[in-house]
C-alpha cells in the first residue's frame, strides 16, 4: 500500500459556497507542508445544495482529491468517521469545510507534532469569531460540564480540528461504537496529545449546520459515551432518600407514641416513604448493572500498547 504523507479529511454538508476556496487554501497549505505527497478527502454528507456536483468538478481536475458521497445525511461525526476510515495518509488532518479552522496552521501543527513527539495535536479555540453569544455560552458550559462528569479527560474548547498520527487514527478506528463523539474518542486513545491554541475564524459562507437540536444530540452522545454518572445518580438519590425516610420514620414514631398523629396517617406515610426510597435504590442498582453492561457492549479494545522493546511472542487479542 502506498501511503501519502498526509491526508486531509473534510466533512461537508451544504458547503457548496465554500468548496472552491477551501480546495485552493487546503491544497496550498498541504503543498507547503509536504510537497505533492498528500491527499484531500472530501465527504459529502447528503448535502441539499450543489456541494456534490462542485466536488465532482474539483475532483475531475485534481488527482489528489478524493471525494466521497454518503447515501444520506449521516451527521457530522459519522461523515467524518467515513473519511477517516477511507483515508490512507501517514498523518491525518481533520478540518471543517467552512474555513473556520485556518488550513494555513498545518505547517505549525506538524512542527508541534515533531517537536513534542506527539501522536495528536489538537487545536484549542482561544477566541471564536462571528459566533453568537448563545453558541459561545452553550459551548463553554457544555465543555465544562462534560469535563466534570466524564472519566476520560476531554480537552476543553476543542473541536475536531486536529492532526493525528496513523497509529492514533488506527486505534481510533478500532472503536466500533455507533454513537460517536470523536473528540472524546480520540482523547481516550491516549499516547501523547498536545494542545495547539488558535483563533477561530468566521464562517466563509453559509450558516452553521449545528442548530440547537444537533448540539443537544452531540452533548448526549458525549455524556452517555464517556460517563455512567447519570445512572449512578439514581442510586445516590436512593441512598439519600433512604436516610431521609429513616429520619421521617423517627418523627412519625414520636407522633404516634405521643398520640398527636391523625389516625391512619402514620401507616400510610410509612408505606409511601419507605417504598419510594426502596424503589429508587433498586432502580439505582439496576442502573449500576446497566451501566456496566453498556460499557461492555461497546467492545472497545481493553488496552493500547504505545511502545515495545524486545521481541514478543504472544498474539494480542484483547488489546491493540
Ligand atoms: N457537517 C456535516 N454534516 C452535518 C453537519 C455538519 O458534515 O450534518 C460538517 C460541516 O459541513 C462542517 C462541519 O461539519 O464542515 C462543522 O459544521 P458547522 O460549521 O456547521 O458547525 P459549527 O462550526 O457551527 O459548530
Ligand atoms: Mg463551522
């Protein structure tokens, strides 16, 4: 297999107005970084505009351009996955089609990768041009909440704009899960990952393809994919309720023995409170098992080897 030194993977949804300039700027950046030894992979994610004809026109004139048409709109994360699966470069740059992430940073990102011997150089947004206050606020809150509930450390204010090594990408591609939060999955892979601060530009043309509903879906994939905290919440609540109901039980018992309780109130309250607490606790227990079952069902590799010194005889089947 002949690998180009660099693959640039770009998911596109209704980006017809950006594609010509995108192609020109990305090609120039790639040329400056690795000469002619690169490929650009564009994925058309079921666009409703002229994106696909434009891509075909560009591909007809540029042998370094690979264009892929998905059967329908699969969403940003799956479109990107398709491109990552089909690209073949030794290094892989992920970038958005709308030129919010400047392709000209490529050379500096490659330099950072070499200098710091990193497998992933992820771009961190220092500032965000031309995005609404609402988008900036929800993004800031989301990244911070996510950081609190997840077990994997997912970098703050980081999108999918990043440079990856082939081994990091191959490790990522070994994760078969359906609900994909790519920046989290790449963080999970490990190896050496270093930040690269940049200023995010305004969209070149068109408007965001991430309305609130899509952002919420991405946020849910992020939380459920990387944390079982919501499941654990039920058992914590159950424990707290059990403790509270014991206190209430004391109060009711005192009322009963001092004769100040209304007839029938004691037994009704006791049954309601204890049953409620107990149900919550059992639900929480089920949640604990369900959470583990869920983690298992993802069938991720159990470990990843970074380096090996000396010969090994065994054949790895659980790791990667
Ligand atoms: N995108 C995609 N499929 C979708 C939505 C978006 O492939 O269903 C692509 C889009 O073309 C762009 C990237 O994902 O290259 C990021 O989308 P967008 O710029 O709309 O998001 P924002 O920058 O506003 O968060
Ligand atoms: Mg954008």
